[in-house]
């Protein structure tokens, strides 16, 4: 017995200090596309929500929408329920995609941004509110924003995220789903109300475009899944993380752009994509749709990137479930984000940085 304990201790601490915290992908080992994650300073826990409820692309809310997981250590996540219970009344009818949980900019309660199809079959952006991080989230009576561009009336709006500027002004950042009808896939921005539940300017054609896809690059027809991280106080930049290519392609990847101004001057990294599939023997492929946040567990400078990836490798497309993964980001000497582990999804035990 003493020998077994000694061997266990030696194995447990091999190559690490007794205080080293570790994790191993995948953190959610079930279908968990489009994870939207944040750290709640009130509960001192990480929360992640993901697309649908496992019923497929045209999922409904028969089992409740947007599963939520929580973690206090980043090494494991526990399912705690759905953000919206079954048969939650509201404008949304199907295609419950890309949820993001955020503390309200007012400091009271929480907001959930998501995509859904309305009664007319159009993909729109929605917002719901809750008292607690785990819900239940009550949807607004009307969509937060639907397409109003008369020059491109058939395109939907998806993948919304919240960014709050230094002055407290909240903004909605979202994707114009141009790859669905052969038009550009723009990442747009528009101001929100103080509590982040209302868009006054409904004319999508008047919204500012931050970046758009380059069809001749790795991005192909699509840029989506935006997330803005404010690093002004350190590097002097805002960083816009986004995904490119198509979600069911092994080449789906994460890129980043930077700017010193929110509304102009965005340049894409010359090292894009910064997160991508490894070789044909990779355990995960098509990594994308990320959330990038400060790691509140350590005093390190690294950022935590939560994202999804398909299990396994199948060229050119892959239809396996998408697990939720975690890897870390640092800002290099040139002022660009880069993956600590070299740019492919990690598979073995990693240190929490």
C-alpha cells in the first residue's frame, strides 16, 4: 500500500510543482458547439453556454435551449441546466445558435445573446435577461436585431457578442451571414442601450463593418464568431478574434485582427490563422468560435481561449460532434496574440496558465 501511494504521488507530480493546476481537452466531451464563456466575479466561477440542445441544426426548445456548464478550476465543467427552460415564450422559433452569457453592463443581473429563426424563417439576433448566471433567462418580446438591408434582404444575422468600451458604452458585434447567399460575410458593430437589451439603429446597412472575409485566403467565404478583447492598457490594442472557413471543414480556424480604435483601422494578423488543425492524426479538427477572457485563477498574463472542435479528422469535411476545448493565448513582442501551445488544439495534459 505504501509503495502504491508513493508511485501515485510520483506520477501525479512528475514535471510539475505540487501547486500546478492542469487540464486536458476536451473539457466538455459531448456536442457543445459555439461555446460562449465568462468568469463571474460574484460566484467566482466560469460559465459556458453552447448552441442548441443536441437536436441538430434546426433544433427547437422542446428540451430547453442553451445548456450551461460551470467550473471553479478550469479542469472540469459540470452541467447545471439550460438557460431557457422548455417552451419559453418569445419571438424565436428554431435554430437556437451561438449563445453568449455576460454580466449586464449596469452591474445588475446577466444578459444572454443568441441567434434564432423567427416566425418568418429569418435568422435574427436575440437577447434575454436573468437575475442569476445560470438563469432562467427571459427573452425579449421582439428580436434584438433582424436584417433590414434592402440590397441584401435574404441574408441573416448570426453570432452576436457584447463589447463594453472603457466609457461604459455597450456595443453589439455580429456577423452578416453572407456565405449563405454568396455575399460577403461582414463583422459589424452597432451601439446598444445602457443595459444592452435594445438597438436603436435598426438599419443594418448603416452599421460599421470592422472586417470582412477574404475569399482568396484561408477564410474562404466566411468570417464569423467575433469576440473583442480589450488590451488597450497593456499592448495599446483591441483584439478581434474570429473564425474563418466553414464550420464543417477540417480547415475551420481562428484568426485575429487588431486596432487602436474600435471603429476603424482593423488589420489582420500576418500569422493567421493562429489556431488551426494539426496533421491527419489530430484528435480534433476544425477549431473555432472562441471566447477569450482573462484567467482569474492565476496571476499570469495569458488569456484563456474556449472554443469548439470536431472530434477526429476527415478531409475535407467532418460531421462528428464538436467538443468544448481550452487553450491559452499570449501577446507576443510584436503586439499580436499567439497560441501558447503552438497553434493546434492540445490533447495531452496542459498547465493552467
